[in-house]
């Protein structure tokens, strides 16, 4: 049996030729992704857009910075953009913030092992990648009840985020669309709340208690006594 962990990977494998047996077998959600109700308290949330990603072109953080900078001053008044991660594009991204005049409202936190600190306090998660697999950062954000804005560049994130349900899906490389999606979430607390609840519900489909029977069936694993 050959397994694929997303529908996108499954379709790619199917296009490669004939297989004796090809099965979809999603990765179960790690225990560490489970957020407590205390972590989800709305009073912990701050007006903050969060990206957890390596600072490299693939992640589209330059697009996110441009989109945030393009928001009307009244729309993003009091809001911050926080980037958690390190990588080769760090200096260029900081220079871009300076050029756009928003370096006072953008934080570069570097590599952090305590990502839950940011997931607890942020209000929106953004991942406008130019290509992706199934990013753990997105799953973590959904576990913490964050609405997400993702690009349509790759199928993985689209299996978790439906446009207008768990967040918003925007065309890849489209700064204007990214800005509109961010603005809708920034200006509507109720929408953020609804999308966050849907994100938690969707993520429950990856819980081991849900996936275990399929894993045991596909891999002919013995059932637990």
C-alpha cells in the first residue's frame, strides 16, 4: 500500500500512473496541538496578525507585509503584524517594512520555541505561501481557534481552510485580495470568532480518536485490546 497524507498528494500520485493500492491516510494531530480552553479565552486576544514561518520567499511574507501596509490607517489602527521565524530573507523583509513606513508596527521575533505564547494572544493567522505541503503552523493556529488567511497556491491548506468558513482563501501573489481578507477579519470581531470556532471543529477531523480506525484498517495494524 502507498499512502498519501493529503488529497493533493493523492491526486499527484494518481496522475503518475497505476498503483496496486493507493490510500489517503491523513497525519494525526500531535497531542501538543491541543489547546486548553484557558488558551482560547477571548480576553487574551490582542489586535495582532501572526505569521509563523521561515523567512524565505516560499512563505510569501513580503506579500503579507505589503498587504498590511496597504490597509487604510483607520482599518489597522492599533493592530500589529508579528512574524515568528528566522531565515535568509530577514534583512530584506525588515528593509521592506522601513520602506513602507510600518516598521513601528511590525515585530520580527526570530526563532521561538514558545510559539503558544503568540498563538494565545494573536487574533488572525496569515500564511500567503507561494507553495506549501500541509503546514504544521496552520494546524497549530487552527487548534488555538484562530481564523486564517491562506493563498490558493497549493492544495494542502485548502483542505483545512474553506473560503469564508475557517478563514479566507486568496489568490496567490495577489496583495490586494490579501489586504481585503485581512481587513474583513480586522473589522469584524464576530467573523473572527465564527471562523475560529469552525477552525477548531475542522481540526477535530485529524484527532487520533477519529483517524485510528482508518490507520489500523489501511496498514493492517492489530486492534488494541
